[in-house]
């Protein structure tokens, strides 16, 4: 039984199967169920593991229009605008960024009419100075997570 890299191995195992039982994780990692349970609880308490959720294919549910929305906003309004975007259910990611724009938001929509309505609603805000929207033609990779490197 070795504990070297155990947290990284545990995270990698969960990335492979987020529904794995404590027992199967313990067997895979060659440690006790109690050890897995304790390490998992510590990772949760430290905020490393934030939750266990299904990976939803929005395209399969009819949300097959993905928009990348870039916004320039008045500096003092940045927190308010990002919070407003975060509250919109179809915005799956919102980033404050450096560069030409201040915010990049990713949204999923059923059709371009829904996307257009959402964008027009955003642009009524006087604090949004400029916007640029791109429609994704092909999502080559999306919502991917990666295995952690194991220290040698």
C-alpha cells in the first residue's frame, strides 16, 4: 500500500468514472476504503473537488447553437455585468479577460433566434460599449478535463 501521489491518482480515477464507488476506487488504488474516504473528504474540504455532476450533451437536448460573446464594458460595471451573465441560465461560461475585450461569455441556445434575443437583451445595457459574437461551427473539444501529472 503506497500513498505516493494518492490524491492525484484518486482525482484521475474519478475523472475516468465520477460514479465509482469507494470500494472500487480503493481496489484500483490498492488502499483501504477508509483511506479513499478520508482523502476524498479532504479534497472536498480543500475545494479541490467541488462536486459530482453529470456531463450533459446540450446538443442532444436541442441546444445546438453555441455562441462566443465578447464584450467591452465600462470599468466600474464589470462586476455587475459578469454577475448578470452568470445568472443567465444559458451562459455556461463567463470569463473576465485581458486583451481587446473585458468579458468573454459562452452561451448555448436552441436556435439563432434565441441567441439573437439574448444578445439584444444584453446590448440594452448602457455599460456595454461594444460586442462581438461568433457562432461556433464545430466544437472540436468541449468541457474536457485532464488527468493530473503524477510526481516521479
